[in-house]
C-alpha cells in the first residue's frame, strides 16, 4: 500500500517555466489537498478537491491550477514559475472531511526551487 | 490573519523531560484539533487529535490539553526521547471540507 505518492521529489525551474507536480493516492480517498510549506511558516492550503471533477481554492491559490479527473490523481500546475513559488509542496488525502474519525495522509513532498 | 498561533518556535529539552508546545486559535467554528509530527525530508504525520468537547486526551507519552473557553490547546510529551526530535505542528479544522489551518510549527530537539 503506497499511500500518497508525489513526483518529482526535487525540481529546479527557471522563472517563467511551467511544470506539473504529480500526486496519486491508492486509498480510494475522496478528498485531496495541496499545501505549500515555507520555512517557519507552517503549511498553507493551495487547492483542495472533494471528489473527481470538483476543485476549490484554498488560502493561497494564485499562480496555481489543479484538476481532478480521477479519484486517484490530483496534479498541481504552475504556469509561469516565480521565485515566490520556491517552496516544499505536499499533497494529502483523506476519506472525508478531517475529523476524529478521518485523518489526512501526506505525501513525502516536492522541493521546488525557482531561479 | 493567522488563525492558529503556535509557540515556541523552537524548544530544547533534556532526555526524560517534559516537552510542552502551545497553540491558540481564533475561529470558534473549529471543531477538530490535530497535532502533526514531521521528520526532516518527510511529510507530516498525524500524532494525536482532540475535539472541543473533551478537555484532555492521552495516547502513550503524548497528551493534548484543551481549554475551550481560552481557545487554547497544548501538546505534552512525557519522558521525551531523542527519537521525538522533530517539527510539531498544531492544526485546526472547521465544519467544512477545506483542509486544515496549521500553526507555524515548533522545532523540538531532545538532548541525550
């Protein structure tokens, strides 16, 4: 059981380039999330999805796009990379909204540097 | 607006001591308060969680204390071990589906 798998683990982008961060989960979870983690700042929610075909903005969505065509996959797209997007990105999934009976499982992260 | 404030930013505790990390929240709609543990190079993992109708929850050496009137909650690690050295995040969730609001994290070092 792989859980939440993110690829790539590391990436260096030039300003203005685009890329897609991949996230897939094999737990048949309905809810998926993208967070970014900056040093000393905790994790901030970028986008989330409550099921295939449904996505919504989180706290910091500017500069990003997502899609959810299947239950398993939730890719995050950066169209025009900027230095402010240098961060560690985490994908997470949960069976339903997070409560005492439903925890969120996180991937190992993608460390992105924009130069 | 930071909805979950966490302190201290870093903490050094001797092996066998008690580690205490505090969090305060503002949004009274929050109804789920988990703590996550993160080791370097890894994603956060759920450590322990509490709901607001309970004042304390204990799992092994880890205890959450919750004060609803003060809008504060804390993590206590008893008999702290070097293997507990990690970054700890408090978080909160409200009634919707929109993920967790995290504190800024506490870097905990347990000295042998």
